[in-house]
C-alpha cells in the first residue's frame, strides 16, 4: 500500500518524462534566456461578419493565415462573447504550430447604436502549445478582460495603451510563476507550505509586480475551493492563522531575499527540485503543470486521510494505518489541520484526529531528539 503511495508521488513529480508536450528542444550550451518561448498577438475589429486588422506582432505572411482561421471560427459561431477559446493553429512562424487563445470582446450595446449589436474586437494571444495555454486559461481570460475598457471603435489609444498592454500578455499572464521560483530558489518550499497552510505572506522591499507575483503564486498553489469544506472551515483557518501561526515574511531588499517565520514539511520540500529544474529550462508551462500536480497530490492525500478517519471510527487497525500514512506522506501537519476543520462538528472524528495529532507531535519530538 505504502509502496504505491510513494510510486504515485514520484509519478506526479516526473512530469518532464511523462508528458512530452512540455519538453523543450535540446538547447544545451545556450543561455536560459534563449530558451524563452516566442509569443505573438493580434487584435481585430469585428463588424458585419468582417474582420479589420488593428494591430499585430505576427510576421506579415502569418497574419492573413490567422485572420482566415478566425473568420472560419466566427462563421461557425465558435467564438462567444467574453469566453476565451484555445486551439492549435498552423502559421508561417518559426514554430509552425502554436497555441492560440482567441476571445471576442463585444462592443457595448446602446439604443443609439443598434447596429453595434454583435460587433466587437477579437483578441488573439499566441505562443507555446494549446495544452500549455490551457493551463493559464483563467489568467488569460482575466488579462484580456482588462483590455475591454481601453477599446474604442476609433482606437486612438492604440499606440499609447492597447499595443503596450498586448505586448506584455506573456510576461504578465504566464511568466509570474517562473519569476517567483527564480526569486526564491530553494526557499520555494516555504511558499508552497504557506499556500497549503493558509499562512499569510507579506513581501517587503520589492516592487508591486513582485508582490503581485507572489500573491498570484500563493493563490495558484492554494487548495481553497478545491477541497470539500464545512461552512466553519474558512473562519477556523483564519482564527488559527492569527492565533497559532505567524505571517511568512519575505524581505526582498537583500539578494537573495531573506525569509522570516519559515515553516515547511517533507512533502513540500520534495517538490523543490522539480520546480527548480523546470525554471532552469525556462518552461513556464511545465512549471504550471508541476504546480497543478503538487495540488492534485495534496488533494489525493487529503481524501485518503478522510477515508482512513472514517474507517478508524470502527477499527483500531485502521487507526494504526492512519498513523502510518501520516508518517509516510510527509504532509501530516497540513492534512490534520484540514481534517480538523472539516470534521469540527463530528465528535468521534475529532477524537480520532486528536490521537493523530498527538502521534504527529511525538514523531516531531523524536526527530528533533
């Protein structure tokens, strides 16, 4: 049983060998910067079933190919207002086939301009692979929606606002996880633990972009909304954060950054090298996949613990298995915290959790001694 648990964990870490879609070409001897994925954008005005190019960073021969593709999608009703669509397109670019995110931003309708009904702008963001862009769908949707207020039919702000905004889509929507891993290096395990543990993270001595990057990393690594929670869970976690845990402080005024009130566990530490390897390869899509696998493994372990707790209510042997599982998984502190919050209204489960917490505490003392 526990051999399979270890095997499952190793499989979840070995993304690079499992999934060829995230492998980069062999660029040994080249600097990491040269490995950065090319990115492009195009924006069109859509009116009366026709597309008018407003701006693009694509090569001249590739843009008409993209426009033809978008026209076909629109004619089939495949682009819905405000909903991003991701697919693979073949264009005259060095990559030949690239991932393409397309979103139709509809023009605001008004009684004075009934002809504007159905008109709008089509924004296309291209780079990496279809599978890679799908990992960042939420970020891409949010980024493109942030452009809506700047769009007008006249586009007088094309050079001052729209073009600079679109030019940064890859840096702002995809590269933030990479920047955080590069910033913290071997300390990334502390941030992973803080995300799972609902620990507040405060960043000082850094610019707003770095602070935002760290906040987005924490949100992406957190399990909030992905695990079943009782109504009292959120308030319980907040109370525990204030009373029993200190904020994780990251001081970026020095290089490397200085971290205070750090906490981690074996589970989080075992993922550090996978993050560092992906960052060294300059592959943000691989980094995101690793982060998703990290969360998936944590959820699987939480579900296993819940099952063991239910069994332990009827069997002392199941309680023993529960203790062994917590000892093996390396994430016992986090799992028990979530279990305590979820089972707060179940007396029998709470008594079992208290026994497990005592076991974990004794194990921790034994390690220190």
